[in-house]
C-alpha cells in the first residue's frame, strides 16, 4: 500500500516509523530537512522536503497514485488544504488530523467531505473517549468493544491475590470457557501467549469475552468495582474541555489550572456544573485545599509529561482515587505504568490506532481504538474468499504475532477457538503485535 504522510512532527514521525516496520510504501513530506534526514537514515521510507500544501511538492510525492494521504501537520487548516489538493490530484483516501470538534459534527463534516477530506482524526476526542471509558469501568485498564459490546476486550491488571495468579494458560483455558486471554502486557512488552505461559501478578491481561460474562472477570481477578463520580483534573487545555463536554454529566469535574486566562476560557467552554479553580496542582497544599481526598479519580492533562507523572505520584500518596495521566513522550509510557498510574493516555498512539483501523479497511465509525506502544487491536470484516475462511482456525497456521479473540455473527458475539470456522460477513477482533499488519491483510483480503 502506498501511503503519503504530510507532516514529520511527533504524530507523523511515529506513524511513519510504525508503517515502515509494516513494510508499507511510505513517503513523508515536511519542510524541515533535518527532521526528514534522521528518519530517512533510520527507516525504510522516502522523504520529500517541501510545503505539503504545494501542488508541486505533492506531485513530487506522487500523491496521484497513493492509496492513502494523511495530513498530520500542527495546524488543521494546513491538513485540510493538503488533503483537498491530494484528493484532486488522485489520492484514493484522505485523512486529516483536526484540532476542533466542530469539523466532526455531521452538519459540518458533509462540507469537509466536499472539500476532499474523507476522514478526520481528532486526537483530543479519542483521548477523552478513552478516559471516560476508563472512569466508567474503573476496575479495567482499558476496554475495546465490537458491535455495542457484543464482544469485549478488557485489559485488567492482575493483583497478587487474584485466584488465577500463577495459573498456566492451558489450565485456565480448560476451566474458563467464556474467556480468551488474547495478550499479556509484562515488563514493558506485549506478548501473544501460548498454553505454557503463566498468568503472573503484575501482568496486564487482555481478556476477550462476551457481554454476558464480562462481570465474571471481577471474581477471576479478585478486583472490585468502584463507582466514580467526582473527578479532579490538572490542566485546562483542549483535552480537559473535550473531556468535560463529552462526559455529558456522568461525572462531577473540578479543574485546577494555574493560568488565569485559561480559567476564563474554561468557564465559557466547559459545562456550567464544572468547578474551575485557579491554582497549581503540583503544589501539595493546593491539592489538599481543593479536596483531593474526596475525589474518586485524579487526571493530569498538562502538556508536560514529566509534570503529569510526578503530580500523579504525589496524588497517589494523598488519595486512593483512580489515577490517569496524559503522557505524550512515548519513551515515558513504560515508566509511568510501572509507577502505579492506573491509565496512561498518549494521543499519538490513539491517532495511530485510528489510522491503522482505516488502513485495514474496516468500519472505524463505531470501533474504539485500543492503543499500545507495540501492538494494535482491530475489527476486521471477513470478505468472501478471504484466506481466513479456508479452514478452521487451528489449521490456518496463524503467526505467533497475532491472535483472533472473538467474532460477531448475525449480530451475536462468540469467542474463537481452534475448531471455529470463520465465515464471510463475520466481524473478527484481531490482536496483533507491531509488524503483523501485512499478515492480517493477507488473511482477511
């Protein structure tokens, strides 16, 4: 697949690296020649130095025969313009990163579509949705749904005293027929487990199950659910505004922001019931005076990953609330998870996952992104004649880098076992490590 990416910033560079690992035909455009030189030297991709909103530059990048054009520059107007030009020059599918929810509204997106933008990616929206899901299901690390929850992939940390701690996967599978352990996150690495692997305390287990059995996971893992109602947020940027608006009254928010001008903006753009405090949440006294001990969740959303992580550590000493941190430096994610932070949000990974879903040609309108640093989860619709339908799953010789967790057939969710015969029209949940995208495409196309 030929993919042209406009913008070699953090999102574009991360996406280009991932897709080059997947052996896709990548061309990266940017005006910063030094940034391009580093990527060109270390990854299997082509680079074009120039303005991605220029007809000449886009022609040089050969967008006329590309399968996907992705605009991920810092400014949404530049992304929309570049997508519009690329579409007119012949790009098959165009995707623009945006900074405003306004473009996603149905009454507005129809006009954006007419301009030549097929899909929009709004990282703050994806991050807000991820946080809300985490607050609604407080005992899970993450949750991914197919078809309104018919199939659920739940990421759950395994405590020391969990009933299944220490159990071999083959023994777990023989006694728990309503669950499939699709992956294990252990020591900063995601693995697709085999029957001899053990479920160890401290692992994050990714269980696939059906909607009527998801609550049984609490007994298996020894976890209890805590109802979250009161949420304190550190940082009043775009993500905080999108989070409070998207939550639609599900939680009582209190935002701590140390910039008075930003506080004034928040008061105009957040729902009326959101309490806004002008103060620095990095200060212990401010946290105590603002009532952190009464909170059910504490969320840090400032632009500084370091401040977010350190403030979460302070908050952990002051409350037993659920702790969530936005960590935009990908190299800090593993350290943050190891520091007892319940959920780490990274907008680059979320945006990349959303684009991966588009690359796999699946219906991304309802699918939720599950973003890991070294793995992807996707929903695949099975086509007539695809290789995955040729034999039962046990005879497909699947790569060790992927697993098929569950499927939707005729509107009903079911788990996938070795004897499962996948049929055209099924929607299948695929968990794959980075580098396995091409193998997934071969199976389903």
